């Protein structure tokens, strides 16, 4: 399926790693491949989740409209393996409108509703992502990335459910 999309659209690239190297290595490779062709914005995708048809346009408009925002992400709706919605409230975090770097850092440090695992599936400015270190070989690389992006600029949560994260029981 991926190879068929690659043949139809020059913007799509299919890259297969020679061996299984883990999530961090795979995610770093995906970013490096995209950055090599000069991408402006970047997002990771997961094979088991769903995106609303307006996901990309909404997040691009957010980044285009607010140059101080380095990461835009939507409200997350959890779904079960069959796609039925789950009654799990979305954790919401944003620093939109907070221009002072120290104030953003303080807010992040004291926040108990940070959902880094959801936020890393948002749309990011590629240059900010590169400066933030992409994904590092550390415990909780998603939290470190969000912390680093907080230092780069503002994080905006758009007030719409545009991403459906599949939750598995195991």
C-alpha cells in the first residue's frame, strides 16, 4: 500500500529499515528523511490511530497563523480496537499566548496534565524539532521533546477533536 502511494505521489516516500531498531531510531530516521528534502512542518503517524480529514489543514493553519507556535496538536479522543469512543477525558496542555520562555518552562514544570504521548503526534515546525533534539535515547523521550519544544516556542492545542488514538487493553 505504501509503495503504491509512493508511485502516485512524489511527496510520499517509503522507507524500510533493514532491521528492527526500536521506536526512537525509527522516529529519528523518519524525521531525518523528511528533513533531508527540506520539510517545513513534520508529524509522526501511528498505524493504528485515525485522523480527522481536517487534521492537517487545521494544524497547518495554526502554525501559519502563529509564527511563535512550534507545535500544534488537537484534542485527542481515545478509541477502542474496534473504533468505538472511550470515556477517557483528554488531558490538555498548552502555552499559547505565553511569550516569556521562563514562564512557559515554569508552567510546564508544574503541570500535572501534560500528555506528551498525545502531543508528539501533533504538527511541529521542523527547524524547532531539530533544535529540540528530535527523539533521544532516554527514558520518556516524548516528555523530553515536549520540554525542549517548550523552550523553543509556544505549544498550541486546537480546540477540536481531530485525532483518535487507539487504546488497547494489554
